[in-house]
C-alpha cells in the first residue's frame, strides 16, 4: 500500500468539507455513515474523486444501534440539505454500512436515511468499506468507532471473516470523565484535542489494551502480519503503538482515519 497516496486522497476528502471539487463525471455516489460520535455524508463522482463532505457530531447511535431515530433522521436530513445547496442539485440515493459481524438489523438505519429523503442502494459492513480505500490483499482492517471495534480479515483480496465487539471512543470518554472528575462533554473535548493526546494516553491505556484484546481474540500473528486502523477513535495519537505492542502485529494508520470508512461507503454506492 502507498500510504502517501492514501493520505493525499483522504486529505482531499477532508478538504471537500470546506470546498466543492467539480466532479469529473455527472453521476455522483453518496455514502452515509451513522456513527456513534459523528454522522458523515461523503459525495464522490463516478470515478471516486472527492466532491463534497459534511459531518455533524451527535449521540444518536450506540454500539451500532439507532437510539434516537428522530434525532438521527434530522441530522442526516440537515447534512443532505447542506450538500444539496453546495452542489446545486438533489441527492437521491446513498449507500450505508453496519458494524462488522454484529448481526444488527439494518432496517432502522435504512429507515433513518429514507426519512431524510434517500433511497438506499447498498448496505455493507464498515470494515470492508474501509478496504475500498486501502485496497489490501492480505491483512486486518480494524475500524475503531465510537461504540465498537470492528475487524475485517482479508486474504487474497477477499474478506474471509468479519467481527465486531463493544469498546470504542465512548469508553475512552467515560474513562477520561471519571479520571478527571469532569462531565462527559468536557471529556469528549479533551479526547478530540490532539495537543492533549500524549497527556491522556496513560489514562486511557487500559481501554486501548481492551481494543487490542478484541483484535487478538480473532487474529493469529502467524496468519496476519499487518493491521490497518481506521475510524474516529484511531485519531488518538499513539494508539497504533499500543495496539502493535499488545498484538505483536505491525500496525499502521493514515493521517486522517476518521473519514476512511464514510468514503469507502460512498465508493460502494451506485452512481446516480
């Protein structure tokens, strides 16, 4: 994998939050990621070039389940309208994804995006969608979101196993809140402040070790020698070092792991 190309591509996706890139083709592809911490919509053109992106923080999903249907629908609709205004055209279809291996029923997720005015063209698992970006033929993709740690084991270019268990960014936030004796909202701000990541790493080390234990449960170092991280919680500075130490498997992450899965979801969408 060429990490430079991945980082450059993801940087352009991030930049599309602030500016619209003219699509190379007329047809567009849309991905909606209903995450525990953020709802993200990514728009690509037919050739998978970034066009526009919108995201909003929200506590409408927990461990892959919609816990606030109305709130989730409102957020998706608001982001959709922002994108339509920026693009000067309607967005009618999208792809969505579910946490890997949870067995969660996707109907509620479909109802949310339908309520916001989308027709769902594709439903995939989150970790597999991330491989639309990484395009690895052998290794493990680990998507660490707000509520869960999801894995996709890939051999010979095919996803052979998907797993997902609770433990993610929400658990990090709760540990910070308890340790510093502050509110959850204050703890969330600290977690998202990259300048404080080195400070909080010893505090949240046990939570990251728990994430690593989930990976170790399903991955044999003799069979898989590389871990590729994505998901918002992977933004924590130094998380890859702890996971590599605990799993004894070389661990990589891109400069911007937050938007990897939403962009991969958009890639799986039909061009409309």
